[in-house]
C-alpha cells in the first residue's frame, strides 16, 4: 500500500514538473503585434526559442504579411517565389528545426523603411535541459507536486 502511494506521488511529481517546462507560444511583438516601426530585435533579445515553440504573427489581414527568408533576403529585405507568403493575419509558425530563422514583411517597403523584420535563433530540445530553469518554474513545480501528493495521500 505504501509502495503504491509512493509510486503515485512520484508519477504526479514528474508529470507536474514536465508540464511546467513545455513548449511556448510567442506572440511576435506582444500586444503590438506584427506592425510598422516596432523594434523586433529588442523584443527577441531576451527570449530563448526552442524546437517545438511557436511564433504567432498578429496583424490586420491585407495590411501586412509574413515571409520566411534566408539571411541574404533578411539583409536586403527581398523575397522570392520560393519563400511562401503567409497572409492570414494570425500566422502560427512552429519552430521545427534548430538554427537561425529570418522573417520579414513583404508588403511595399515595410521591411526596408519601417523595420518589419525579425531574426531569431532556435535551440534544439536537448539544449533546453542545459539551460538553467527559472526559479519560479521550479518553485511552482515543487509546490504543485507537493500539493498533489498531499491530496493523493488523503484520497488513498
């Protein structure tokens, strides 16, 4: 009986800790969204992106778009027919591979003149375990695990 209770508590603890360290969804530009004259490099500077995370580009459909480009396309604010232009106004881009990712707005001169461009570096999932976990996540996970363990103790 005690072994079963310990197993349940252990599994609950692992589950709660794992859910506190899961993929994130980043709204590009936060409340400002994908818009003119916003500093997207400053927005991305303190963020760490991992494979499995998602970028969400919010904008008024018909006024902007999102084009994934390479480094040259980013520097020159140029697109090609191979790039695949997103135009929904709420474009969700899953980050599926590690490395640098470049995005621009291909409408008029929004990239060149109005700073609608974003570059990020995506780290592999294995890198996430090497990066320090925030104390808030750890504290939340421990408190949640202890609480669920206590609840299970009373229920069993």
